[in-house]
C-alpha cells in the first residue's frame, strides 16, 4: 500500500458514461507540470494522445502501449495503456480510467494493482463506474469521491429490425462472425457500415471511425470495445446479442456491462436510446430500469495477483504468483497467459539448463509476458518464446536477420479480411518486442520497421473492410438524398449515368435502366437518386430531339424508332396501312410534357418519311380524276403499297379500258404478266418500309426482314408469313424467288420463243436472273415450265489467229453469273450475248503447231494414234405443257401470246440444233460471227406506242 500522505491525494471520479470523466482527467493532468494517464485500450490511449498533442504539441507528449512507444526527449505527459504505465517516473499526476475493470477476470489484477499502488505526487484520479465506490472506500480509505451525472438522457427503445434502425446507430455483436454478418446485411440494405473491433490496429480503427463520423455511412457495427470510452456520434445502440465468450465459456452480460455499452448513445447533451435487434431477446423491465437510472449492484470482489515477485528461482517465482490476497475484497486472479507460458517453458529441459540465477529468472519472466496476440495453440506460442529466450540468453539481443525473416513473412498487404487480421495480430508480437530496447540492437530501426508493416497491413485491412461492408455508391447517394440537395448527373457518350460520381445505370434515350447489380433497398436508393438527378436531363434531351434534323432519325426492320443509336419509340397500328401511330419510350418520371414533345416530333417525322417514300402511291390515291375500275385498281395498289400479284386483280385489269390503263400508267403503274406494280416502289427504302407497315398492320409479333438490296433472286425462306414475297418485291418460283421487275423482263424474252416445241436458255436469261443453268432450270419449273435435262458434245468455236498480234483481251463479261448477281452490264445495255457454243456444231477447234501455225484439227490435242475424248456439256430444254400448271402460290399463270394473236412460231415442230424448223443443217459454208444475229425485240402489248409501231411495220 502507498503511504497515507499519498492517499490523501486520491480522488475517485465515478458515474455513468457521458459524464465527461475523461475530459475532466485530461484537464487536471494538463494543470500539472507532468502526469500519467492509463487507459484500458490501445485504441482509447491513441485517441487521447492525439487530443493532448493538439493541445500541447508532440514534443511534450508521450505514448506508451505494448506495441507502440513514442517518447520525445522533453516528454511531460504520458498517455499509456494500464499495463504499460511507468510507475517509477514520480509524476505529479496519475490517473487510471475505467477502474471498474478491477473486476475483470482476465485483466482485473492489473487494474487492482494500479488502484493499490499507482500514485501521483500531488494528485491521483480513478475514473469509473459508481459500482466501485464501496471497494475503493474499503481499499483506499482516505480517497474522496466525486459523482458526475450523465449529460443526456438514455431511454430504452425496445426491439427493432435492423432495417428499421434509425441512422447514426451502432449495432453491437459479441463475435467476429456476428459483426461481419450484420455489416454485410447493412451493406445490401443501407449502403454499408463502419466496423470497430478491439483487435483492430489504431490506424484501421481510426479510418473506420472517421468514415462513420463524416457521414459516409450511417451505421457502425462493433464489439463491446466501443463501451470503453470511445467517443462517437451515436444516437442509438442496438444489441444484436446479450451473451459473449469470455475466453473460457459463454455467459450473459451483467446489467452494468450492458449499460457501459448502451451509454455510448447520446453525445454530450444529445439524448440517446438503446434497444435490441436481430435475434436478441428484449430486456427485462428491471434491466431497463437499471440502465436508464444507472443503478447497479456494487462490485463485491476485485481480482488480484501479487506484484511483489520473487526471482530467486522459477519455483519461487511461481509460488509468489500463486500467493493469495490478504484482504476480503480481493480474490486471486486466475492464471493468465504469462503464467501458463512460464509453466510451459519451465517444462523444457533446455530452458532449465539455462536458468542459473535471479537475472535468468527475470529474463525468462519478461519473455513469458509477451502477449499471445496471435491466439494460436499454446504450444506454438511457447515454442516462439523459447526461441526468443535462446537468442536473448546467449547473445543478449535478437539477431537482425532472424527478426527480418519473421517480419518479412508477415509483410504481405494482400488477401481477405481474415488473412490481413491474422497478419496484424502477428506483427503485434514483433512491435511489442521492438519496444524492448534491451532486446534488439537497433530499437529505433525495428520500431520503425514494425510500425511501417503494421501501417501497410492496417491500410489494407481498412480497404478490405470498406470494400466488403460499404457500398460507397449507395451510402453517398443516401446521404445526398437525406440532405435534400440538388443531385448532379453526368452522362457519358455511351449513356452511362453517374450521380455525384457514382455509377447508377444507363440512360437509353428517355428510359433509365438501373445498374443490374443493385438489388433490394440499394436499388430503391439508386433509382430515387438517379431520377432526381435526371429530371433536367430529360428536358434537355427532349429539346435536342425536337430540334434534331430528320437524318438523325431512322426506323428498324421491327418498327422501332431510333434517334442515332437510341431507341425512342416504336410504330403501332393506325387507321390504315399508310397511317401508323407512334408509341414513345419515355419514363413516367420524365413527365408528361417530355413524352408529348417526343411523340409530336416522331409523329411529324414519320409522316414526312412515309410521304416521301410513297409519294407516287399517295399521289395516285389522291388523284380526284380517277374513278371506276381505275380507282379500284389504284385502291388495291395503295392497299398493297405498290405491288399486287396480277392474279389477285386479274378480272379488274382485264376490264380496264385504254383510258383507265393510260391514267394508271401516268402514275407509274406497270401491268406485268405476273405482277401489277409501280417500279419506284421496288427500291430498297420503300421495300423495307413496306414490309414494316404490312407486318405492323397484320399484327405480327416478329417482322420478317427485307432481302438484301440489289439481289435479283434470293433463296426461298422457311417460315415467312403468307404474302411475304409480293411485299418484298419478289415472286416465288420453286426454291427461289425472283424480283418482280426481273420476272417481267424474263417473260418478255420468253414470249416469242417456241414454248411448245422447246427452247434453251440464253445468256440474256441467265444474266438478268444472275443464276447458273441448273438454278435457272429450277426457277423455270417454278414459273410453270417443264425442264428436260440433256447432255451433248460441247462444241468450241475459236476464232482464227490473226497474222498480227492482237491487244490483250479482258475476261469475257458474258459468263455464267454467280447466284444472286445483279444484271450483267451487257444485258442492261441490250448487247447481243448469245453463247459462243450456240454456233455451228461442225466448227473445228484451233491447234497451234510448234512453229506457231494455226490449224483447225479437233483431234490435234490428242496424243498421236489416239482419239481425243469429246468434252460434254449439260443443257436444258424448256417446254410449256399443253395443260397449264397452277402457280406455286395457288394461282393460274396468264397465257403468253405472240403479238397478233397467232399460233406460236414452229408450234408442234421440232427444232434442229441450228434453231431452224425441220432440223436440217444450213447449206453452204458456216460463217462464224463475233456476235449472234440480232433478234427482233418483242413489243409490249401494253406499250402506248404499240399501235404506232404496228402501223410503221405495215408500211
């Protein structure tokens, strides 16, 4: 015990939390020339150290904890953990905070020792709960007491779900797993939470607390470490449990322990509340009354361990540690980790051989007092202590290389939260060792080295905690929404929307699509923030669309209305096929005025688009001079957007008089053998729009696409709706479809041929269809012709070589066109493209001799004495059966007749190879020409100049 003179300087400042006891002690210390304050946690010691440094400067303030030592040469004020308090400084002031921890089973003996032995020369303060009054009065009889009342009221708020907890709340769990689970849930629902645990380094804890204090998150999840004097802006404390593992067993917390934690609610004069959440049972009424009124049962026993140790031998040391207290208010503390380590090391024979005197015993005890921060197996911790003792006993200090190897193994700021937490626990062992300057050769170096590793691991752990338990996006937006300030949205060229720098989704035209990764409450927060920030953006976008030029708008093949790459609406069925309506893609939150402006713009543009594409059709529809059958045919053409199979209106067309036909032709109508159409309506743009308008009017779920522009024929498609080919501008013929204007040109070519006797395809026919001979045969079958395949000797016609060398000749343009090819240039120009092989079958092939002379011997290419095998070719003969076949679409094709109404030339008579009736060869020598003889052009009976040409021929 201290002398009675010192006892007279002792004051116990007791009371509940939030009474300003710590602030009072700091003021009293700074009123002296020097002083020491001991705190229960390294975290709290660091917080007070930072506060005193701000008041007096770093040159006079020291910080001493088990793992940290900052001692400037002129240090006057020492901020320490209770275990690290220097008791031999002889300072004027000494204070111990949370003195009620004398009753703690694990650390209570340290606080009891300070209560009994730590004294200032002029003033000593013990700060703590009112429950310690009787014990202090008994053990320090001459101590005076000051009771401090709580600044604010603490009220029980009952049980609440975590989702309903108010902002600025702390949720308390009593296991790491529980803390993590709650923090994870809060991230999904509330945007996240800060995490505070006693095992955190001060750097990590400060970073997490700062995140909470500055409002980045509204919730704090913590262990009971927050009950030890940490000052936070907490309005409500919610207990997620009421029992904890105390190192040996699970036990329920006592009312005074609950009050120590609940008292964190309410800062200074702000009232606070407490309650339960999650699976915690509501408090009993008597517990509520005790916490609200700060009335608790007094502490009856304090834990004590003898501090006057005997270092004569290890046995004597153990005996002094097991000594019983002499006062009834004290009870012997259970064996702490240092005693367990001492027993484990003393059981090692090699350790026993090294202990020869009191100095060796003292060194062994100092080594055993290294805390087991790692919480590994006792044997593993004892093994590490044994290795340290060997180095210290033999060489006096720990080898630098040995220290560096262990520290380097820990210096890895990567991994998840658990891995980083373990490494932080491991480095604490070496920071503790580095504080013992007699154990290391260069204490300053190793203190800096271990501190740097701890800082790196602390920063990595803070980052990992934040990444896992904080959704910064949601927390930032929730805070800004709560502040009711105008939110600022930023939209990239790709439509990505960020609000206050946080990505929230995409804006596709006038529709906002939330980030798909957001769910639950997070999604609600993001949508609220996004729509609030996007309100002015909708108006600006509507203005830009309304003033946009027509070329920026387009229609998809599914009827969508596009503004550049943005979908802003779609076409819907209207009153008639040429009058579709518009449905806009605009969020309801954008407002009715925005939707109306977008609809008005798209409607006007669509009307102009249709009017431009179908100007001839609309002009014909609106021609008031048209009446009778002509108006009926015009109506059918308008109804079918410019393309009607002739079979569907055959009777009406047949009944038209010449005036009616002339009036329709004036509007660009062509009366073909298979189709009545307007050639201008076959262009790619009107065709594409025709398919969209037709599909829309018919109510198709998926619109068929238009064929690629420029193709004369296309393969037949599977699954297209009935009526597709005429709307696409094609006529189906067997396995292919041919464009309606090209099939009419083909019909013109076929009209003068001997359909009964048979004919072969010409290069012109193949050229305009863009087909091979086999594909052409299939097409003709689809048009109602019979195709008979044959084979014959291929006759080659080679011109005689000129005496003078000719200029290089380009590839013959009249070759078999590839599938889908456009009309060949020669065919378009009307050039004679009769195949070369159609000449006289007796024409010999040219052979060039070694001397360069040309001969006309067919067999010259064969080896001497052998006959050359003739080269064969395939050909088709097309005939029209006497009985007409039905059209592939179920309609009978119209009869093809020669002008004048007579029988087809050569009907019923077979034609020879030379194309002459009777099959006789022409007499006299065959003259080969560079192009076949010119054939007369067939006269279209519907041509208005047909009568004039007939009169001219007659003359």
